[in-house]
C-alpha cells in the first residue's frame, strides 16, 4: 500500500511497518548523547531541531479503534473528532488506518459499511523512542517513505509524530521538497522539486550540520525522487513485476552532491512488456535533466547489463564472482550496495541469497575481492608530509582514490565475508564490531575518517559548483586551512593503518 500521499496535521498515526507487538516495533538507532544546544536565531532552526528529542516535539494523542469497526462507523467517529486517521487494535496486533487506506478501500467495489477496518488497515507500525533525537525520527520516515511514527516510552505508546512539522525546517525556508516530490503530477514538476535539493544542502552545510546527517537527508529525498519518477514513467504492470534499485554511494546513503547515477532494474523471471527500452531510457534521461549525471561506466538501467530478469542477474553474479572478466569485481562491488527504491524487494533478496551461496567459504575469492584496495597506490606515502607539501604534486588530492575507496571497499569486503546485510559503511562497521570482526578503536577511527573525508569532499564540491566547475573527487590543498590539513593527514593515516590491517587479514602480499 502506498504511503506517499502528503500528510496532514490531523493525521493520528504513523504509516505502519514495525511489528504488531509494540515491544517489537522497528526503532530508530539508540539515541546518542545529547549535544550542546545549537546557536539560536534565523538560519539555525534545523540545528535546534536536530538537537531536540522526540518528546520535545508536538505529539498527537493517538485515537484507537477496534479492528472489527466498519468503515462508515469509523469515518463518522473521525469526522466528529476532526481526525483523519486512527490506530487499530486487532487482538494482539496494532495497525494504522488513514485516508489513504479509505481511498484504496473504496476502489474494492464493496460497500464501506461491509468492510472492517482490519481488512484495509496496515499493520506493523514504525516506532521511535521518546528520547530519540528528532533527526532519527525524520531519517526513519525518509528511508521508508512514510509520514508518521509512533512514539514509545518503554512499551507504552505516548503519541504520534508527523513528518509535516519536521520537514518545514528542512526545505530551504520556502518549499517542502519531500511534499513537492510526492505531489508532482508531471516529470517537469518533479524536476523542479529535485533541483531544490542542492540549495537545501548549501543551507545545511552553512549551518554546520554534520555531514552524515546531510547525507542521510539527501539520500532519503533522492530515493523519493527516484520512486516518484518511476511511478510517472513506468506502467503499473512493470512496477509490479520488477525491483528498481540504486547502487554505489547512493545505495549506501553516502552520496551528497550528485556526481553520477548508479541504478538497475531487476525483472521477474518470465515477465515481458513491450516498450521496456523506451521506459528505461526515459527514466535515465529525466534523471540527467534533474541534475544527476550519467554514470561514466554505464551502470544505469537503460543499459542491458543492468536491466535483466532474475535469471540474467544470477548469470552475471556467477561471472562476476568466478569468471575472469576485468569488470567483474567492480560490477560486483557496485551491486553489493544495492538498495530497493520501488517494486518487489523479494527479487533483490533472492539475488543476494544466491550471491551468499556463491561466495560462501571461499577464502581465495574474498582475498581477491578485497585486493582492489591496492588498485590505487599510496602515492609514496605522501600524506606523511602533510601539511607541508610543496610543488605541483601537492596541488590536488583525489579523496576517493586515496581515502574513501579503501575504507568503503575494505569494509564492504569484510561485510560480504561475514554476512553483514547493512549497506552504509558506518552501519557495516558497527555490525562488524558487534560481531567481533573488527576492533572497537579501529572501527571508531574509520567512521571518523569516513565522515571527515566526506565533509572535505562536500566542501570542495560546493566550491567547484560555485566556480562553475563540475564536482569531482579532487580537493585543492591550497584551499584547506591548517586544521583541515591536519584532519586530512590524520584521516589518511587511519586509512593507511586500515589498508595494512586488511593486507594482513586477507594475506594480500601473496596474491
């Protein structure tokens, strides 16, 4: 059931997705230690929002109904109370009913007085703890495309938090980008909303918002844009028999400024539709028009390799893991970061399960896959000379080759080896640490280095755009301050230690 309809202030509950037992509902990450209060004044509303707790936000008191209530009776009760939704108790299950569910119910051709709310409500609500940061709640809603979450105090429901109030602080002080995306009736309208994301990034960066928070918000908005575009260009039969995914840094939620697009379409085996090539070409062309550059390597669903049925992708995975093609390891690495945007998520899950079987117990494969970290040399250990570099060789540094790629790919290789399902590099590191596969101090340092390098890349990209240049992975050392140079030095030293750790772990010297 779609949860992309714009929310209203009167909505009473979240779009459900957690477990029916409130004690098992899906939660945001545990709340972090409270940060110092952010500065006040115009332009700092977002920082204040991020530092606040969910319990500090205006919460709506939930309205409960029994699952056996018919829709006519329920709608009368909602009208009397000026509400547009209710939480549904059905035995030990907890669900949500909103006007979206009413709309869908009326298309069934059954008189509404004969439909019980349990038959149309969506169970398994999303939930956050009252002490979670508001950012955690917002990011959870963006990731799942929903507009409301249940707020829990222990095992008790204390209220419902809506996205509308929160998004008002996010979108450039003028328009709500997420709502404009959801309401876009044409590709042109969607493009207009998508082009506002860069302005939002500038506002957040200028306000000093942490780079990982910006990445999370941008990633959530990007997926909504992709999902809405797919709804506009793809016929229903195609949407129901396929799975649209984003990959690479977009799949990991680590791309902020648009440097390329990595996406694919997995088709259900046996499904065929006329005009598929025209649909995928229209999708790619629209994203380019929105400002998402084409992938230089052609990793887009408009290319045959990245638009295949499950059986075709299975054959590709076999070639990428055990074949001798030069592009195989790169294609596999990109696929490992695939995240579902729209369609049948089971198709991607089937391929991931098949991949796990392909690589299970193969130490040689895992070592060969991890060896890609040696693709880019250490440049003579140049980081050891920072911040006192001189000459032409010190003019620019490729942050991706020398910093981001070794961290991202090394962690990705470890996640594949140990069956970690998380996609984001920081999330993978937390899972690896929890499983005892990496030392706490190294995991912590790698997360810090990752975010430092992402921040330097973001600052460089914004400067490049302001100068009329295309954003890339290079940073001008002359443009860095003393503290930034020291941070770069320390981050790349962490990368060097991680490369050495990986070389020992996978015995790369013998390959």
